[in-house]
């Protein structure tokens, strides 16, 4: 494991924690095209809140040639001496729910410009089986002029980061690994095993590792879709869904999923990657896409339930003031990527209501840029016709939410965690 120099391509929610971890044992260059991101990291600050300042500062180094530690840069020259390149860029979907591989293509082009003989390029981005070898490798070959599995090699180790989770950090999550040849697979596995305390699992091929990752999140998506459908059924029957799930959960093999909004960079996206590939090879997936349809419909469903409760309470809908609590995709995390709280907010606004969005975690500028919505970081004064808890931030659970309501106001609990006088919940 001597003379290893690692370049981490992309310093977001996945790349930075990984770079920080490898930097405890290796010479690491963290590369990102966003100069603002590089500048903040050099100051020891991480806007994603995944790596604490003290932890980040402990591995930072001031020069790319200073040995063990992490040097952050947007300069291509700084990664040309690396021999392992780990790509951790996002894999989003477009407006038609089709995979958008642009970040992967661009990052592959970047790596190809500095690729040398015997280098190993490892991809961590979640993709459908075949993307690494069929889409990324040709880009590396074309630009570098090198031959795959002769001059350079590839690996795949799917990220399993859970944003905002301080318990299951990258080193404590077992890592699946794979290589483009059996020998390279062992090298990739050994590299990760040297820093991942939870251990590794060496898959036989890159395609197997790609498939394993994409079905992890597809499985969760389908299970959540099932309980979301149950919530719709039981609400029509005036049965509390959470009480039903609690009772059913007393059986040892009942899976503990809860209804909710399914967003974020993984669960709400990855099934579309698998479905795309399935359709390409001639199979139309039914369960996967049915689950996606159910989960994608939940924002509209929640909004319509809130409006129904307001009508029952004789609240005039047009011009009504509604407070939405939270816009991030999950609690106690600033990540707003693919958040379905936006669907609830936009649907409520479509009824002619005035929606105030309060989220102490979200960056208002980022929300404005991504969704063209205004948010506030401080609890607004006054009372509202309806308060909708969309995200279970700790701050919200410490508030007296009923005091935010007008006399006949509605309190709706999307997360199913509030106590007291709740008008309705998912």
C-alpha cells in the first residue's frame, strides 16, 4: 500500500467524508470544480455539515506535496501525480425522470486528462449496471489514449452515505468493492479495507456491485410505497396508520417502514436508473415504477388532505396563511436535493394559499436557486390557518406548535411523530 496517492473527484456529501477518512492514512487531493467549495474547505468549514470543523482541520494540509493529509483544489495540475482516482459526483435524473449521466461524463473527462499507465479509476456514484464499463470507460480511453485493462484499470465501490447521520459514518458502513480484473478487485478492496472499520465485501464484477447498490434503494422505495398506500387506505377508513404499523410490528419478521415523503439523492432517484436499464434490455418493470408513482404522488396527497381539513374547519382557502415546517429532504440535515417537501408546498400554493416556509437547517439561497421558493431560518411571528410539519427537525419538536394556530387552525403531521391535538397525519 506504499506510494498511494488518491484523488477524490467531487467534494460533496459523499466525497468530503471519504477524502477526510482516506487522508488519515494517505496522501489525498480533494478535487472540485466549485472554487467557493474549495475555499470554504480550506478554511476548515463544511457547509454540508457532514464533517466537523475540528475533524476536517486535523487532516488539512497546505501543500499538495506535503504527504499524508488532505489538500483541496480546483486545479487539474494538483491531481496529475495521483494513481487512484475516486469519482464521487452525483447521478441525478432529468425532468422526465431519466438518468442524467452528465456529471459522470464530465468527471471522467477530467480524470482522463491526467490518466497515466497503471492508474486505477474507481467510481462511487450510484448507477444502473453497466454504466462504469459501457459509459465511463470509453470516455477515459478516448481522451487519455490509453487502453482499458492494459494501460489503466477501473473499480467500483458504491457510496452508502446517509446524510446527517452521525452514527453510521462512512467508516462504519460495510463497503462493497469490485475491480475490472480479479487482481484489481483485490487492490480496490484492500484500499478501502485499510480505512473502513466495518469491513468490505468484494463483489465478483463491477456490474454486480452496481446492481447491488441500485437495488438497495429500490427495495426501500417499494417498501415505503407500500405503507404510503396503506396510509391512504386507512385514512379513508378512519384508522390510524401508525397504530396499525405499531401493532403489526410486534411480529418478529414485520419490516418497520413508515409512510412519508420519499426524496433525497438516492431513494427517490435510483429506482429510475434501474427502470431505465430494464427497459433498454426489453423488460418493463411494474413493481419498481408502481412504487415510484405512489411515492411521487404523496406531496399532492398531503396537500389535498390539509385543504380538506381546512374546509371542514370553515377556513377560507384562498389567501389562507399556512406555515410549512421544513424543506430539506430529511431531518437535522441541510440537504435539499430532490426534496419532496417542495411538492407539498407547491401544491398548497396552487390552491391560492400563502405559504411561509420555515427551516433552520436549509440555506435560503440554495432553496431559492433550486426551487424558486423563499424560506426563513427563524420562526415567524403570528398565527396561521394551518401548520404542516413536513420535516422532523429537532427544533420543531421543541416548539409548542398548537400555539402557532388560529382558533380553528389545522395542524397536520406528515411525519407521524407529534403528540397532542393533531388535526391529521399521514
